[in-house]
């Protein structure tokens, strides 16, 4: 079997004055100081049956290359099959929708959802128009929109990122 490493760097100890990473508690990675009593849990933004492997399948967190910065890819890119949908990975409010100008000429949107105070999920490369609006409060599984076709017409994709106090984290420990 093939094993793929998604994350090899150490997590920072402190994300800000109100959110601290404390490691593993009862087998789960937890945050404290954010008013939550349960460990953070997120689902996938994609149905596993909708993942395709025509171009890359899943572009890993922290991976270098492919036009990503020196410190590596700050999320996971999922490759979707045609007609698939992007789903909310957790409950929370949509706090921002902005145009993603990184892949002209296609019109794409980044949708940001706050799932805990200071903890955000980004669904990047959503096709025009997204299915949600700023202020919408979602539950896990609600439709965010459709993945965008990349400008080279080779695949549909989204960029899925987890951030705490603007620090990119590998979402895998929270799945």
C-alpha cells in the first residue's frame, strides 16, 4: 500500500491571546480559551465518491512546488468530478465571500466560515455564484457551492484551509 505524508512540521504552541493549542486530550486534538467545551471536529468538504484522481486527487498540506509558497501549501486541494458539490465541513457562520483572482479568466470565489471564535475554514475556488451568503449560519453538510473548473480545463477543484488566528493548520487531525 502507498502511504502519503500530509504534514511533517510542528504545530505552533500559541495562536493568539485567546486561543491556545494544547495538543491531544482523550485522543483528540483540542483548543482551549475559545469558549468551547468540546474538541474541534470537522468533516470533509467533499463526498469521497466525488474525489477523482485525473490530475492530482488531493494536493497535500505543506507540500512544496506547484506554484505554492516556500513554506508549502496552506490547505488541501481536492479534485472533484464534474457535477459534484462542495459541502460545509462544520457548523458556523459565513463571514466572508471574496473573489479569487488567482486563476483568471475564470470567476471563482473564496468562502470563509467561522467555526469557532478565531477558527476559520476557507473553501477556495468556488464557482460563480456560491450557494451561500455572508451571514448565513451553516450546519455540517450544507451546500457551499460547486467547485470551479481550473483555467486549463483539466479539472474541478477547491482549496480547503483551516486557520486559527491567521495561522494555516493541516486540517487532517480534525477530520
